[in-house]
C-alpha cells in the first residue's frame, strides 16, 4: 500500500514537471519588442511566463527524483534492496541529463530576455531561442518517462520483496 502511494507521488510530480515544461515551450513568444537604449538594443518580451514554468518544471522533476530515490532505497520490512549499479547509474544519468536540459533551456531564455545587443543596428527583430523551445519539450518528455520508470520501479520493488520472501522463507 505504501509503495502505491509513493509511486503515485512520483508519477504526479513527474506529470507536473512534464506539464510545466510543455507549457513553457508553448508559451515562448516568437518575437520580442526591440527597445533601443544608449548601449544597444534590448528585447522586451511581454508577460512571458516561460522562465517561471521552466523553473517549476525543474523543481517538480527534482522532487519526483528525490521521492523516487527515497522510496526505492528505503528499507522494506527492515531489509534494504540491492539493485544493479549499472541500473542506478542509468537512472541517475537520465535524471541529471533531463534536469540539465530543462535548466539550460530555462536559463538561456532568461538570459536572452535580459541581454543587451551592442553590435546591432536598429532593425533587430528580437527573435526567441527556437532551440530552447525544443530542449524544453525534450526535457519535459524525459521527465515524464523518468517518472514512469521510477513509479514502476517503486511498484515492482514491493512485489520483488514479497516473491523473494516467499521463495527464501523470509530471507532476502
């Protein structure tokens, strides 16, 4: 029962991370308004929630990963699970790569919104970063996939312990 609740928490946080990442990529404006200053041209993007949604996506991904890790490695009936080191590395690598892609895209968009372009002439169009939008979508998808994998691992963990207990007579 506890594994089901933990798996639901992991999945809910992963879904929230996915939704915020997807909304962040969809809400990215195509162009900003060029504002000419004495230093150059800066871009003004009207009420752009992309940065906030991007950071929320990263935060929910981290919470999902932390709850997933704690629920996987928390002792079950006094016994700690043993997982393959390769599997641990793969999940950790996917989680870090996903968090890095979401953070990179969010920080890039954030910096682009506050950058002053010094060498540009007055006809600068202030485009948004298209690669950042794509990276947000990819990060959001990986966030969802990672949450599903964590949830399945949490659910499978309890089943594995019950089967091993039944076969070994209570010894793991």
